[in-house]
């Protein structure tokens, strides 16, 4: 079997404001999703789809792609999503699901699903690379979203991304001298990003405020000192908290933490970023947060 790999992602800046074109800084993770594929010219028009989660099978489906019917599956709702996505691949591709070939397609998500590192975006990018189609368009018609996560998966690099007036992104040279002082803590729950996005969309925002987040991103990209980086992260948190009217994670969960704590992505779950301090592991462990990554163990730069 041949294989494709897409890395997961963490959004460091602009969160919800990415929807309105704020400049985003995002980085790839060492963990991602593998995609294995085998094609046979056997005149069957069948797809055997197997989805693994950390090397353990959780979804299996047999799909007739001539009639787009699920013939067998253990999880009908998940199989329906795969059918819909593969049907989109067929419509966009000039070669896949066209010639009565049979396909054995296997995915392996390397990280826990509640990490929020991009189980969907890595899947979309893997399929797009395999079928030689536009991953952003496949993602738009299959899922939606700003697309920054697709850009990270595609480029396998830190990126600067903007969704408006049109999708624009470039590789970013983000390799801060203090990176080994940064840590990432999982909050033991997966946040529904769509719920947060709907809350954000319900509020009126000015272009001036959107531009403020772009400026913070530019300053963070140029940071050479952890103290300055920390100050910018706290400013960023305060601005988002004031706008969406949700308490920042530090005040809510870590009020006595001696350093900054910043939400990454949708507020309320997934990962937060902070910095090392004396006894930091004991501090977070005592509060029940035992999944702590240092930069070098999670970020692929």
C-alpha cells in the first residue's frame, strides 16, 4: 500500500477572528493522520474504507460508488459522512472512482480525537493529495471552516493565513529562541468549534478590531523574548474575552498561575499554551491536567 501523511495543527493567534480575515499564525504538530491506499482494476466499483484510531480499527464500510450506497458498515452515521466526502472527491477528480476500479482506503489518526488537532482537516488534505484536487474546495463543500488547518496540513509548516478577501497563506519562519520554554496543556475535553463560531458570528465586530489581531500576529512572529511574547498573548486573550464575553481560561481555571495561559482554537476545550515555571508539572497535575507537552514533543518545526 502507498501512503500519504498530513500533520495536525495548533492555531496560535486570531481564533474566531480568522473567519473575518484576521491574520493567523498556526503551527504543525508531529502527530497527524496517515492515509494508505490500494487500487485494483477488477471491474467492481467498490470502496473498502477502514478508519483506525491510534492503530485500532473503529470504522469499517463497504461502499458501492457506482450507485453511492453503503453495503456494509459498523457505524452508519460515520459511514454516511465518508460516503458524502468520497462522492465530493469523485465530482472534483478526473481519475478517482471513474473506471470500475476497487479501492482499499485506510486512515490512521495518530492522536486522541479529543485533542482537537485536526482529525477532519488532515483527512481532507490526504484525500485531496491522493486525488489531485483542491483541498480547500473539498473542505468547503464537505465541512466548511476558514481553511487555516488545511493550509498547515498541505504545507507541513508554520503558516500565516488569511481567509478574506480570499484565501491567502504562506510558510512562516516561526522558530522563537524561547520555544523550549513553551508548554501545551490539554484541558481533558473537546470543544465544539461550531458552537463557538456561532456565538462569535452573532456579535457585531469592526474591521478595526479584526486588524488589531492581525497586528498582534505580526508582532508575535517577530518576538525574540519570552516576556514580550507573554505580554502579547495576554493582550490577545483579553481582547477575545471582552468581545465574546467569556472569561479567559486563566482567570477561570488557573487564576494563581504565575505565567500566561492562552486558549488555542475554540475556547473551553482542547489545548492551552503556557510557559514553564518552577513546579509547573505539579501545578497542572494537582488541578487534574496531566497531559502536558513541551514544544519539542508536540510541534513539528
